C-alpha cells in the first residue's frame, strides 16, 4: 500500500513569542517540521504535502532545501485541523493510497509508531494515534470500547465523565486519502471553538458505515512544541535519545552528556567521541575515527581511522580520508585531506585538495579568498609544507615537493622541488648588543625626565 504524508504547519505559534513561524524553530539543527518529515519519510511516501499558513513563504523555502519534491499547500486562514487537511486535497486528487496526517510541531513520533498505524489500517478505515497521558490537560479525549474508537471529544466540548478519560488524541491520523477527504467534507464547525475539527471524522466514519480504531504510543512521542521552554526541553530529549542510540550502536562517548548531535548526524561503530564535541548538520563519521575534545564539525565526512582535534573545526565540504590527522586549532573548509595526511597545528585549509601522505606544517594558511573570488589550492602526495607557509591560491604544489618554512607560495611548485619564497637572512655582527645599550640609555633618560 502506498502512503502520502500530510504535515500540518500553518499555525503561528504565538506562544513562541517570535517573528519566525513555529515550525522553523530548530531542534538538533533541523526545523521542527523536518523531524516529523523525517519519521514519515522512513515509510517511503509517494507524496508529501506540507500545509503552510503563517510565514508560509519561509516555511516553503526551508522545505525546498530539504526535499524539493514536497508539495506546498496554503491554508490562508487557520480554521481548524480538518480545514488544514482539506488544503491537501488538490495535491492528492489522484492518490488512492493511505494518507498519514502529522503535525509539524510534534517532532518525536517514531517511524515505528507510524508503521504500526499503517498496519492497523488492514482492519480499520480510520486509525488515530492515542497515548495514555500522565496529565491529560486540554488534549482531545478518545472514547473507546475495546479496540473500537467511537469518537474523539475535544476538551472544551467534553463533559466531566469524558474529561476523566486519560487516553488522549496525539493528532496523528491515518486513512485512505479519498475516504479522509470525503469525511472532512461532512465536518462542521458547530463546537466550542467554532473550528473545523479533524477529530470529528471518527464519528462521521461510523455514520458512513466505516470503522475506526486507536493505536497507542508512549506519551513522550507526542510532545508538541508551543513555547521556548518546550523547545529547550525537546532539544534535551532529542540529545539524550541520540546519545543513547550512539552508545547502542557501538560508539564510545567519553562524556555523553557533553556531546551534541544534529538530527542527521551519523557516527559509525567503534568511533570514539571525546568530551564537548558539537556536530552541526550533515556530518558523517566512519567507524574507528576519533573526534577529540572541543571539536566542532558541520557538513563534513571523516573516514575510518582519522583523528580530529582537540579544538578542531571542520566546516562544510571538509573530507578527511582514511587515517588523516587534523589537530589542534586547525580549520578545514571545502577541502579533501588525503589518506594518512597530517595537518596537525594552527592551520587553515580552505578550497583545497591535498594528496595522500602529505605533511602540512604548523601555521600554514591557504590564502583562498581575494576579497571577491575563492581560489583553489592543490597539493600532491607525500609533499611537505613547511611551517608558516602561505599558499596564495590559485596555486599547486606537486608530489614529493617541499616548501620552506615561512614561504609565501604564489606560483606552481613542480614535483620533487623545494620552493623557498622568503627574504634571505642577514646577520649584523654585534648590532644587537649596541641596540640594547642604546634602548636602555633612552629609557634611563626618560625616567629622569630628560
Ligand atoms: C489538536 C486536536 C486534539 C489533540 C491535540 C494534540 C483537533 C480538533 N484537536 O488540538 O484532539 O489532543 O491537537 O496536540 O484536531 N493547524 C493548522 N491549521 C489550522 C489548525 C491547526 O495547520 O487551522 C496545525 C497547528 O499548526 C498544529 C496542529 O495543526 O501543528 C494542531 O493544531 P492545534 O491548534 O495546536 O490543535 P489543538 O487545539 O492542540
Ligand atoms: Ca496544540
């Protein structure tokens, strides 16, 4: 059975106290809606529709960056959850599989739970995701009888007996897309909020001779974000879960509580992550690599056996080959570091390609930017870049070549050559002693006020 996702993301989220639409606030360096999208994408949906409203253009742009096949549906007025889902109708007009409705502000629903819901569709027409709430608060209540879900009643519309129910509505719903839209057609807004409630489709399903059931999940999965406090709490929950997952996958975390991951961070088995490491978006670390303390990585790939840090910064496009070493106070951007190559101290490598087995001395800088354009530096294999070499790009250094310490390299160094590009040293005998005497006497005179 094919699946389509409908992700509701039109709400403003006024309690965030922000100019940014709620679903663009980030957990683990990914906008909130991307978490729901990620869980849904694991089901390999045929189509994904994102319903946007407040800040719709911004949300659309963020969605395009993640997946440009997402269809955007606009809900100009927020008239309720049923009305929001109805906006996806045109996008799914020809789609006859199951539609799964998710909330963009509810990041932790797992793909396993969604799979359980799809499985429950084998026996029921409408499947709702419920949870047993520790404090049911103002959630909609699920009125059940055995495995039958009879109806959902919103807190505002519920009587005391219904409010005593602890089985609550998460908001996630699954039904055949055409069935869903047909049921929504019959939803009215004669209720305490004057809104079109998606929850009404359960009772309408039974009236139409169809059936409904609830699948349940852990309450933690259904956490919705409404405030900055909840956003901060969600970040903590995400990090705790991701650390546990890394440990389970055979990654050593010396001090797990000090390591911060992004939604898409991948770390392989037997990699070692030392304390205070931050993974920005789009990082993959292969097995047996070691990331030493206080390093910051984003948009990069670290291959097997490579080591990074302490205090290293890998920026987007950094590609470390097997057994490469990047040491303390080194920044790498948009550059490949060859197999076994060492860039160990106080260095900036940007827009570069460095071959295998090369050694880059302390204080080396690729001067990649002329104020307008970025230029490339290419260094061959088994080369030796002397300490404090400035490589003024575009420039190439050949295989087995060397640069003398302190050189400013502005033109090609051929294979096997030694490039010396610095002022020649001149020693003036006795001049240091005479200079010291002159300076000391000047100081004495100054103190006497002469
Ligand atoms: C909804 C459910 C409630 C459930 C709760 C779980 C209904 C009627 N009620 O209530 O049973 O317990 O979620 O959190 O469905 N949205 C739109 N457009 C709209 C309205 C909402 O896109 O016109 C989006 C919101 O941005 C949000 C989601 O839908 O992501 C839920 O809307 P919200 O107003 O928070 O619903 P609740 O009143 O919390
Ligand atoms: Ca809500």
